[in-house]
C-alpha cells in the first residue's frame, strides 16, 4: 500500500475517534516493513497536517479535534524511534504550553520529535508562566525555548516571555520558537508575540531548533 | 453614558445569566445561542457573525459571553468592536482563573449543569466514542469528573453516575457561586461600553 493511502486511512480513524483502528493501522504498516521514520514522515505527518487543516477550516470541533489529536499522539508513540545515543546530544531545549494554555498535543509531539532527534528536552507541561520557562532555560543552558499555544488569546501570553527575554538582555542568546494551530492560520502572530521562528508541524521542529541554536551561538560569539 | 447592553451568550450558561439578571446584578437584553453549536464551529462562527451584524449600528453595547470557542473569536471582537469575557472557556467563567488552573492541574474534566444533561448525546453521537475508547481516552488525560454546581438546578446525580461509568473516572461536585462570573461579565461590559462610547462620539462628530 502506498503511504498516501495509509495516511488517508489513518486520518479517517482519527476523525472517527477509532483509537484501536489507528493503532492497528500503524502496527500493520510497521509489520509490512515500513520503517518507523517513514511511518512518521509519510503516513502520520500528512495526517496530522490534514488534521490541522480541518481544524483551521473549522470543519472539526474543538472536542473532535481533541479526540483525534490524542489518537495521533498514540500513533506517534508507537513508531517514534528510541533515542540511541544519549552521550551525544544536540543541546538542551525547554518547551511548554504558555500560561493559560492546556492544549498539550502539539507540544508533546514536538518534544517527542526533538528528543528522537537528539535534543535534551525539558518539557515543563501545560500552563507554564513565562518566568518558569526562562528560568529553566537559564538553568539548563538552553539556547531555544519553545512556547506553544493553540488559541488566539493564549498565544498573546507569549508576549510576556519575549519581554522577559529582552529585559534580561538575553535577546540574542536565547531564541524563542513558537508553535500551535493558531500560528498556522495566522502567521503574522509569530512576529506579534515576538517569536524568532515557527514551523507548521512537529516534523520540522528539529530543523527550526537547530537553526535557532546556531543563530544564538553565533550572536553569543564576540 | 448609560448604555443598553446586549449579552450574546452561549446557552451553556443560560440559567446562570438569567439568574444574574433576575437578581439585578446585570441588566440589558439576553440573547442565547444553542450550546451544541460548539460541535459545528463553522455554524457557531456564522451564527455569531450574523447576530453581530444584526446588532451593528444599534444603540448601546454588546458583550460576547464566549470563551476561545471559535478559532477567530478575537477577530469577531475586533471587527464588531464588542466586549468579550476574558476567559478561555465557560468552566473558567464559572470558576475564575485561579480555581480553574488548580482543577486543570488535578486533570479535572469539568461538567457544567447544562452540559451534564447532554453528555450521552455529545460523547456517543457527536464524538462517536464507544465506552471502551472513551474509557481509554478519558483515563489517559483526565483524573476526575468535577460537576460545577451553580445551585440553580438539582445536581443530576444519575447522569453523573452514568457518565462516570462510561468514562471510568470518579466524580465529585464543586459548588460555585456566581461571583467570579459576575465580575468577569462586568469587566467585559466596561470594555464594551468604551467601544460603544467611541462609536457614539464618531457618529456625533459626523
């Protein structure tokens, strides 16, 4: 079966809240020899992107989206590769849903992808005040903070984190990655909240964080 | 200026809104939309837009009693220059921000009185969740059902028992006053009046 067909079938299970069906589908793909990375990139990722589009087009309710998202998370966990080399990491990153935001799927997915890509991920969870995100970044010497928000109102709370970073004179040293459904249908919001970058989905997170870390290191070098 | 206020509210808090007006704590006109519109976001947004368009140019101010229920809720606020309760959802409206955050930390699934009557239809028909899937999903993400008892209708114990069995989560009742809700409504009304005042000045200058 070609990946597109797998992906369409997976999306259908997600929309129909068929958790077992989604699990069986992923297991079947793996059993048929599809590599885990390919399941993620060619089957799961397009389904997640499509799910995001349905949300953006508002053809799914928040409740339906939530249920579908949980199934996507299950599927991701079934095929995420084990982190093999713990001695060699790309560096530390801090992620969290910004204060008042409780939509954890995107953040968890990004965390899984980053961890699998070799980052030391410090996931502070939901509803994290800006101060905590910054303090943790300083504690673990992270160059990038990833702040997540799903809705318009909560995304605006990221402005406080931007302000804190700037007020502490850390503008170049600590970069701010922002993400969540709201940034996909409203890209102008990235600049409005002071983000240094975003990606549409978790698959691109590693590349974004690498880019931002490189920028931070370059700016920190005299 | 003394503005006539239109409260455009989700029907999920109908009883609470009517009680606040009955007590004389808010005044003006109450308009309610069916809470089931949340299951169909385009219809929710289209309906809200239509009502807001109907009220454009009317004297007075309008307050949206909605959380972040549509992906473009803030756009509607800015487009129609209305007030909106500064909460992310109706549970936070009843509980206030601090208590809501505490309960979320406890992984509570909050059940509002109006919603409790419809739990079976929403979970089974709208979301298509079988008991087994609901059990798994709710168990993974939530720790307890918390019924928010605003004291206006009897606690629907039978529904809660059934929902608990369906979801696999224990349940409890949390009594809420309408104080937090009232404060949030009045804050939003101040903003709505300010918008309306600016509009009135513009009209006067014309």
